[in-house]
């Protein structure tokens, strides 16, 4: 199916197909936000390191570049071996959750949809709980059983939601209701396990609240392929998602196959979300706050919302993680608390200062 760039009809269909795409200004703003977040994430911490020395240290790692940062071996190790993997993981997790949330909202035409709609959070939580109560691992490392179990639980939840939704007629409403039912059932299973294993409650609760923690480059390496698959697929269908906004009947009249498009993008977003949750725990709010903030400021076309959500989502997560690891230093605040604390007032501020309708 191909939507011609100049295709048109009456009313909303015409507006959707001709929706403006991504401009240079919004892209530059998003890239600037990423740069600021990365520099802040690498320089701020218990050991303060000047930004220009961090930039020189990163430049020195590039091929054919010989730059002297002036950092000691200890400070260089802090930048490249501790902070940089964590910043990269934050970028990947935030970008994946934000673009997945934007995809869910567009696919289901529901402003309250988020990446956990089909039970991914409940499935991942149950999988991680099973691994933790059996002392299978600590949640760190590429092949640690906790993230693997969380990923498996999330995938099982999505498959169960799609299977139940198919039984209900394969409509959008039946899929959403199936996701709610699956999430409730898996959540009940997790609650039972928590009650039966009080000694593991603290460790499980810490995982549920989310964290951006690395044991080197293993976690970013685990998430990166899923992020790439999710991003490539949903960006490939960004024009089709604009057409879906006017309704399935109108989209079908333009040559689109709404059910097929919706299935592909939701599965891609679910895969990325499952991978992100498996390495970071259940970090809420990102999949709602970032896409809506982008819509309020830059417009509602998915040709702009999806790529901008990738960039702003990554920047938001890195800055949230920076707050989480510094505000109570040397202790660390769960990042899920930070995303909710920062996200809610920020969204109210954007909503107050913009008169543009987001839906």
C-alpha cells in the first residue's frame, strides 16, 4: 500500500494526508536537547568534570583523531566506562518508550494510550518477579536471568493480548480490552508472588520503580537492536499513521489497510517496549508526556511527532536519570519517581502555554 504525497479527499482526510512533516527548526531543537542532555549526563556527578574536557575525551576515541583531554586515567575511566554507557542506555530507553507511546496513541487514536497498554508492564513485572524470588540474578549484565525473564514475560503478555483480541473480533476496542484483561491477570499473579515471598519484596519493588544502571556496555548492546527495529518500522509507517487518524473507513478509501498497518506498528512498538522494560524496569510517564509535549509544541503530524519523540524521549530520560543519581547523592532515587515528578508539572506547563489542540 502506498499513499501518494499529493493524495487528497474532503475535510479531515485532506488535512491528514497533507499534514506538515518534520522541519529543520524542530529537528535542530531536538538535536540540541540531546547534546545538552548528554553533556550534562557526562559532566555532572559526585566527581565534577569540565564539559570541554569530556568533549575532548570523546573526540579522542574517534578514528584518526588525537585529542588530549587532560583528564587523569581515573577521570577518563569515569567518563568512558561508567557514565557514557549509562547515558547511552538512558537515550535508548527514553527514545524507545517515547516513540512506542506515540505509536500506540496514533494506532489506537487514543491520547491516553501508552507503551504498557497491552500488558507489557504486568508481563515484565511477573517475569522479573519469578526470576528474583528464585534468586536467579540481580538484574545486571547481558545474560542475567532477570531482564531475560522480564522480556519473556512482556512478550507473552503481548501475544496473549493479541490472541484474546482476535477472539473478540480483531477490532481496536477488543484489543485494548484484551490488554487490560491480560494486565489485570498477570498483575494478580505478581501480587500473589509478592505476598508469598516477602523477603524479596524490596528487591522486586526497586525493579518495578525502574532504574538506568549498567554493568558496562552489555545493557545498551542488548537494547540497541530492538530500538533500531522499532524505530525503523514505525518511521516507515509514519505517513500511514497520519491517515489512520481520520478513521479506518476513510483510510481504506485512500488505499490503506488499517488493520494490517495497526498490527505491524503495534507489534514493533511492543517489541521495543519489552526490550526497554527488561533492562530498565517499569519507568512510567515517558510514553505519554514526551509525545504529547511534542504535539503541543511542534504539531500533530506523525511525520514530525515520531522522529522528534525519539530525540526528546532520549534527552528527557538522560536528564531524569541525572536527577535520580544526584538529588539524594550518594543514594539514588528510583527514576520512575523522577519521571512522574518532572513529567506531570512539565506537561501542565506546556499545556498552559500552548493553545494548540493535540488531538
